[in-house]
């Protein structure tokens, strides 16, 4: 059977210094300072009017429709290109096969 070789730790050579003695330190606990009270916000609140909500909904719908149309057109372009390449490959294969039969 195969036995794995286990590396052995080499023994240190030369002068070996003993580890330094670490003295314990004292822990001093202090009282945490209270957090400052939050300041009142000076930003005005945003209030949407019914016209603004309608404009946002219309803009969102327009963005979704435009992005969808672009993605669908890209998909169709890839599909048409792939189909045309496939048709060209079939025609070339047919031409090469008929040329080989004539010889």
C-alpha cells in the first residue's frame, strides 16, 4: 500500500530565547457618554400632487415600453441573422454536394 510521507518539524538550531513574560493589565471601566439628541430635520417633505403622480406613472410606462421594444427588436435581428446564415449554409452544402456528384 501507499503510505503518505508526513513532514517532520525540524528542531530549532542556535540560540533560543525564552518567551517574554506578559504581565496582566488592569481594565478600567468608564461610564458611556449619553448620545446627543437628534436634531430636527430641516429638509422639506416632498408632497406629490395628483398631476405629478400621473406624470411619473406615464414616464415609467413609456420607459418600460421603449426598453421592451428595443429588446424585442434585438432578439428579432439575431433570429433573422441566424436564420439567414442557416439558409446560406444549406444552399452552399447543396451546391457543394451537387458539384461533387458531377465529378
